[in-house]
C-alpha cells in the first residue's frame, strides 16, 4: 500500500491551518516557521511514514 503524497500533504496542510488559527497567526507562513516545516523535512517524514505503512501491511 502506497499513500499518495498529495493526500499526505493535504492532511498536513489542514493540520497547519488548524494550528495557525489556534495560535492566532495571520499567515500560515508564520506557523510553518514555528513548526520548522521545510520541504526536505516533509520529504523525509513522508518517506518514514510510507515505510511504516508498508511494514504494517506487507
């Protein structure tokens, strides 16, 4: 089973929007700075997530 990256990033973006609103940030970029979100980290995290899903089901 392979999770589509677009689905993963959609969930991630939705979570960032929630946290942004909770923290009262006027821009999602501010939340990303505080969450230390980078494309490299997202790629690494998605790879780990995908590997865990493969291990769980195969």
